[in-house]
């Protein structure tokens, strides 16, 4: 699975809710009586009853409000029992029976908690042995991306599924755990003429009155979370993936999307035809399933690796070669991530959710690694490092969790899909791969997949496969020290001239204290300049000497693959900063991350941040260049610049970038830079964004405003997708409520996967109270999807002037939002909306307002992290705000 990269870009609606409360707050006497029969599993089910196959027969008409199903499960009952525990969430159960040795036993179904743990109770004791459970039931379609969900696109209805982590239980009663990997036989009944897709090829079809009946081949063993059903009047594009040394026959592929995207399928089909062979070569194993369909949905916030039926957000894969470089990078990375999961996750599945990190950390790493091979010109790889450094910001907080931790309750599962799992986990994999050498690492991966094909495995299985391939047991303890401990190592370097001492501690920000932790850090340093050397050693103790040749600057994170931050003596920092215009993208990110971290810890000066920004802005590498913006932005933490210093800041930004944009040119018209080299295009996109927002450059804003007006007036060629968000932001910033309403109407009338989200994302940008009130309370239109409402809330909370209003609205509507959307993508992302605040007082208020709402839900840890950030921000501004203002005022 993969959430979109753009932070907080999705969320919910407060109206038209189809969901029903799972259970009343107070337990009924009936539930209490069922509970009293035996302990209710809060996390894993017991081994009392084990499934061996599912037969699912579902009636799915996306135009109706509910679907219905008949589910049969073959199980083995270990010992005589009067009840069976399994999962089912908000199902309206019509019948439930167990058939054993030809005798049917009628059961009574009770859902016992809000996560969908249920109990099937019988009047007489069931004997041990083989049994068939059979259920008939109905359930409403969800509006948010969880379970079976639907939406209207134009005037047609479509339905998709998103089951990871524990939402398959909304679609069918099940033993909804990854360790139960069994065969599924699926039948879908759909209105005549619709396209219906599941995990395997359709082997036969028939009609039954007004229904088409689709029968699918039995699946290979799958966990419930990888089953998939998609139904609607889709448009289908077909392609072929050529044979490879690992797979002698060509593989058919289809791209299945809503009709307004038809004609946009070639890019993804072509990328897939190249990425699958790269993955097969990497793993040394052919694509494991019978067919490959990839489906898109406008309300999916990310992507999901359902075996043979992968689901994506429209925005991620519906593009063509003319799309912005950043979009093509994301498309390639997400395709390679989800397709990589077909082996790592689907073919070999974690035994339990405590090892989901293994799925996602590895897929994150391989996604960037293989996409980089797919299109070397796009330079996808350095993006992986960027995600790792971003994760360090989260991992540096005192509130947090290690990559791998026990999952004891259902409520903890979704919280494991966070930046620690993806960004940190991917970076740790990269660090170990670089330290082992890529060939040995690949051999370990191959061994792991071969050992556990079509079955389950644990993190320890993976560690031992790697250690075997490396011939070095230290790999296991080094990796475990990162996987099983929270926090970012800070490597402090002292000494000079090639003779250094390195020591480790846990990195913390200004005013914080972290526990004393020790890692085994695979440390790779290099020197820059004449007689330079690169050297790797394992820092296993608190400190050790480190000798390295060369008399130039010291770079303590060579290649940027190390998951650690570093601190240098001031003069060593200055020497390193002076080289930042020539560093590679990965190393520039490492240097910028460590200097920013040093500033946030109260050490590096604002002047050093400005010096580094100037060097990075002059670096020709697009990733290095990108770091300039986030480095300088630190000086405006918590909006501490105002009046004269704010104006000086704008001039500083304009001075850095305006001449660069002039040099490479700026024409907002569609396709003006078609065929241009990727690095220059990426640089132009970023320059335009910075000059529009941070610098408020009048010339660039005027150009964008004219382009937006022409585009909205019907001239489709006036504005390229690369500049769409910036242009619409200026258009709204310089308009009024009437303009906001007009653009909102245009957005909802469009199904364009670039324009529609960009327009909705722009609506709250002015930071105007009346507009914010209309967006959250007045804007009611059935075409506005729940996921799109989240964009509006995020936008309102992002602006200083409407932030308090947004927080109050969020508090009032929190329960409805979670109730309506739920699912893995939404609940845990809501607290981040409050991250723009910078006040210890507000943090305390939020804790009393939201504390109970988030307790014991996937939002709890994200909320704790956000509140810590809000307090840290306050402390940083108090300690350094004045120095930052002075540095900006004196920067020339
Ligand atoms: Zn994933």
C-alpha cells in the first residue's frame, strides 16, 4: 500500500453519511451475555478454528446503497465448541450456519466491538473436525476508501475495494488476519453490461435475470486483505508484457479506469511493461499470478497491491509524458512499489501485522530502486532518501514508536502504516543494502522469497536470509538496532585534519530530552577534494576513533544512505557548506537535513542556514536545489517573520530565484516545454512555486493569473499541468468569495484528475474567514466527495487567519468525519491538520478537546506527535525567533 506523497491532501465530508454506528456506547445485555461465554480476542484470534478456503458470492450494484453476499468458509474446528470467534464489521446478518458431517447447526451472530470482532454462538456443541460456515448478509457501500466503497463519476456509479488492513470484514465474514492465507473462489453478480474485476481471470459467465454472473478462477493462497472486487462501466485498455528469462510466456495486462480517463492509459501500460521485467530480474522469480489488472479510482488516496488487481488513485497513474516531472517520478515509484508487493507482501506475506513494516519498508525501497532503472532520466532514486530524511523529523520526536513493535489490539494496526514504516524503513533497507553490497542483499531477498513462496514469514526469517547471504551476522544486530528502537542517531564528529572521534547519542530538538539509546550504526564517511577517501565502519560503541585521508571538507554521510544525523565543529560545518553547490542530490539532502536538525536543536546559526541555502540554490541537481527552499523556510518557523523582516525574506527569496527563472525561461502554456530535459523542467516548476508563494514575485504572479483566467475561460492550451496549482492559488488569492464559489462549481463539473483536485485544493488559500466558513459549513453539493472535503479542511487549517476557526470546526465534527470515512487512510491523518499551530497553550487546549476522541484509535500517536511539534515550535520561536529576524534583515 502507498499513500500519496503530498501531505494531508485528502480527507472527508460531514454530510450524507451512510455509515451506522457499529455499536452503541453502552453494551446491550445481549452483547454482554455473549461476551461472558469466553475471552474476546482484542488482537489475534486463537487457533480454535482455522479457515482453509473461502467461496464468496457477492451482489454488487454500485448504483444501490448496499451490497449483499453469501460467504462459505471451510474451517477446521480444533476442539468441541459452542461458539466461534471471527470478524465481521457492521454486517446486517441474515443467516449463519455451520455444517458438519451433513448436519446443519444454526448460529447467532453478534458483533462484539467497534473493530469488527464477532462471535457466532450455537445452541448445541459443535464437534471438532472439518466444517463449512455459511453466512448471508448485507452491508451499505462506504463513501470513503475502506471496505467496498462507491462514488459517482459524471452520472455513473462505480465500486472498488480497499481491505488493508482490516476492512475485508466489512465485505464478508472472515478470519481477517494475514496469517490465514488460503484459496478464494469468487462469484460476482453485477447489473448487465458492467465490467467486473477480481484477483483472478474470469473463467465463465452467465446471466440471471437482470444480472451478469461472473465466475473467477480459484486464487493462489491469499490473505483476506489482498482480495479485491471492482465493478462499474469502466473503460479497459489492454497491453502485453513481453516474455523474460524468468517467465517464458508474455503476460497480458489491462488498465481499467473510469471513462473520462480513457486515452490516458498508455503511460502506465508502457511503464508496467518495463517495470515487471525489471522486478522479475531483481527477484529472480517470475510474476507470481495468473493475470495483471491495474484499476484506478478518483477517491483512492493512494494505491493498494491487491494480488493481480492493483488499485491506484487516478492522479497517480493517469498521466502522459507531458506531465510534470514530479508526477512522473511519483507514478513510476508507486507502480514499482505496488508491483514489487506482488512478490514481497503477496507471494510472501507477513505472519502478523507487527511485521507489516517488512512489506512496506522493502516495497518503498524497491519502488524507488526499480523506478530509477525504469527511467534513469527522471532520477527517481534520490526521492527515496528524501522520504527517509523526512521520516527523521517524525522519528526525532519523543512521542513515537520503533519500526517494528508488538501489535496487541485491532486499534493499533492502522497506526503502523506511517512514515516510520515507509520512510525510515525504506532508508534502513537502503543503508543495509549499501553496507552489505547490492548483490549480496539481492541474494538474501531471493532466498527469503524462495523459502516462503505462497506462504507467510516474519522479520526474523528475513534477517536470517540476509545474514546468510552476507556471511556476516553483524548485519542482523545492526538492522535490529534500527528496526526495534525508536529515534534517530546523532553522530557527533570531533577532531580535524583526518583524525576524528565519532560518538553517538539520540538526536532531540531544542528543549526536549530523549532516553539514552545506542545503535550499531553502519557509518560511511568521505572527504571532499584532493586525495579524498570513502570509508565505512560500524559504530557499535558509544564512540570510536575514525581516521580518513584527505584534507578537504568531511562529509559524514557518504551517498546520503545512512539513517543518522551528524554534528560537526563550526569550522568543519563552514567547510562543508562551502561545497554544497557541487554535492550530489543524496548528499545535499543529508547535509541540509543535518544542518536544519542542528538549528532545531539550538546549535547551528541562522546565518549558516542562509549560507547553505545560497549554495544549494546554485546546485544544478534538482534534489539539492529542492533543499534550499526547506532550509530557508525554517527561519519563518511559526510565522515568526513579520513586517520588515517578512519583506526582507521575500526579497531574499526573489534575489535567489528570479534571475534563475529568467535564465531558463517561463511560459505557462500547455506543452511549452514538451521534450525538455527533466532536470530543467523540475527546476522551473520549483522556481515558479517559490517565486509565487515565498517571494510573492509580482511578474510571475501576473503571468500565472492571466494563464488561469484564460484556462478557466475555456482556453485549455493556456496553462500546463505543471503550473496548475500555482496559477489557481494566485487566482483565488486575488479574488473574493464569489470567485471561490465559481471555481468550486467548475471543479465539481470536471473529472480531470489534475484540474479538479488542484482547484479544490486552492479554494481555502486566501485565508479569509468568510470563505473558510462557506467552505466548511455552506458548501453542500452532492458531487463533492468525502475525500475532497478533507482537502478543504486541510486548506482552512493551513492558513494562519482561518486556523482557529478550522480547529474549532474539526473538534465539533471529528466524530462524524471518522465515522463516515474511517479506514486506513483517514483517521490517522487527521491530527496532522493541526500541525500549523505554534503555541504550547493551544497544545494544552487541544489535548483536553481531542484527547478522548483520539484515545485508543489509530489517531492517538499521530495526535501526540502533532502536539509535541506544536510545543517544540513555540519553544524554538521563543529561543531563536529574534536571531532569525536579525539574520534575515541583514542578509543581502
Ligand atoms: Zn506498500
